[in-house]
C-alpha cells in the first residue's frame, strides 16, 4: 500500500465522514422539526405507529423526545439507524415495527423527563425491580425453576427466551445474566403497562380545580394497556377481563374498578380460581370488595396511608387499626391484611359493636 493511499484511507476518509455528519445532521434535524414528525413515516415503514401517535395523548410530543434525535451524541443511535437504512435498501422490511429491548429501556428513561413524580414512585416501588433482583434471586431460583413463562410478567420486552437471559437454567446455580448490562435495568419498564400511542386526548390542566371528585373525573389514562409478549402487541384496559375468584364454592365479590384488570394479568389465581392461589391477592374478610387501588398507590404501590384512608381514627372495635395484629403492622403476623376476618382475632366470637358515647 502506498503512502498516499494509506493517508487517504486513514486520514482523509474519516475527515470526509465527519464533515458529512456536521453538515447533514443539522439539516436532518431542521427537516424533522419542519415536517412535524412526518419525515419519520415518509422514510420508514412506520405509517401505522405514526398515525396512532398522531391521534394519541402524546401527539403534542415530537417523536424525537422518546425515540432519540439526530443531534444526539450517542453513536449507537446513529449506527442503528444506518443498519436500518441498509436493511431498508436491501428490501428487508419487517411486517411490523418492533421495539427492541434497549429501545424500550431508553424510552422508559425518557418518560421521567415529563412524568417525574410517577417515575420516582415507580422506581422506588416493587415494579421498579431490576433484572438482577428478579432473575438472580437465589432463594426463588432454588425453589422454582426459571421458565419462559416468567417473562410474561417480568421482562415482557426481552428479545429471546429465558435461556438467552439467564444461565444456568437449573435450581443449583450460581446464576448470572448473559448480558451484564441488563443487571441494573428495570425488568418491568413503563411500556409494560402503558401504550404510548394509544388513542386519547392530551392531559390538560383544568382552568378551575374541582373541590371534590365527581362522576366526570377521569379514572384512568387511555395509555393503560397490557403488553402481551406472545402477540407482541398491546391489549387496552377496556378489553382486559376481571376474573371470577372463589373461596371454595363461594364466589368472592370483586370491586368493579377496571384498573384492576391490568393488575390481575400478573397477580392472578391459578386455574382453580381459588382465592390466594398463585399470586392472587384479592381481598376477602373485612376488606372484601375493595379495589387494589383503595390501598396501593398507582406507581409506587405504597400502602402506608391506606388504613387512614378509610379508618381516620378507630375501627368498629374502638381500636387503632394500625396497631392490630395484621401483616400491615408486621409481615410476621399470621393475619394477612388481604384476607383478615373478625374471627381471626376474636376466636371466641365477635363482640357486639360498642355504642359511641
């Protein structure tokens, strides 16, 4: 190789590429901004997601806010786009655009830019659990064999099977993640329960704040939906069923709160439909008929204020409910707050209600 050719390959070529990037990226950014996002649908086979976004509650948010901007310094973002362009030119067009694991994680991180409080509550709660916490739990992995069905609720957006995620798949261990970069990433990201392109109106601050809740107050946002890993698509909240749960032969009363239908997709009883089986936590006893959200906050699932919501001072027994022997007071209590009955503590019979002075 001659010196001139060496310089051309090692020096001139990189300079030309850098000059092209410097000149091209601002123009691409201006074109994107001017077209209002239409440039995405014009250059890629994403007309359907674009149309959905254009009618969604996030339609005032540019595509670049969630999916990345051409001016980003993330080299991986640009390399991925180059690979997608090359595949497009070769005619390798997917039937449906799918977000990859890394895309979902990046979008979830960007959700916090606008939804700061919700993101903080979620990350501090049980649904903010990381891949390592879920899949490298020694006590769990020794008792139960990891399987693909685990991914139905944990790591819904992971590409591949559980064998592509954890090794070894046995009850002996030691276990490790095949991709160490996932260790501190959330296994249940925002997009597990929220569909960003779901049809709906943007959330607007009311001109006059209502003094009390009323029947016209919004209960849930239109984005609430379950990401079905098998179908690789979302099922809207209104299409999710509430189960029929039984205590032996008796059908248990369940709150009609439709938001619970999303909870039940993972916190569900076994095929027997018996209360408390599987990961079911349907309340019975003194709390039968209450919604999950009567006690559990939406994103953080905090329950600290749940008792005082309904019991501002005293119970029917005239006692502070927070001092009663239930799992609310201590996780070691034999009386699960989800199923506690009066007779659990009053084994000799429930006393009559004392008249108030």
